[in-house]
């Protein structure tokens, strides 16, 4: 399903990462959230490809879609 995303319990505790790097999907999303552009990311991390960054974002979007949020109110 994902060509560039991999999971290895020996790398970053099994977090989803870009294949052949130690860059997690979480880190890629954090870079975007902090204002980094795709061009800046590709320049700073030459081991990344445009396709790998795109797939990391797609993976993150699908993971969020499957999240279940529960709220609870605790009476005072």
C-alpha cells in the first residue's frame, strides 16, 4: 500500500518512517506545521524525495481519519 513508509521496531521504536531513513512521518508533519516548505525539507534532508514526503502526508491523513476521539465530563 505504501512504497516509502516502513515500520521497524528497531528504528525509532517502530514509528512509521520514510524507508531507508530515520525520519518519522511525525517529524515530516511537524516540519510542515512549523512552516517548512517542501523545497526546504528536500534541501535540508537530501535523503528525502518529493514522493516520500507526499506519501508521508497521505499516511498521516489516513491515520487521523481512523482516529476515534472520546470525551468525558467529570462532575465536580
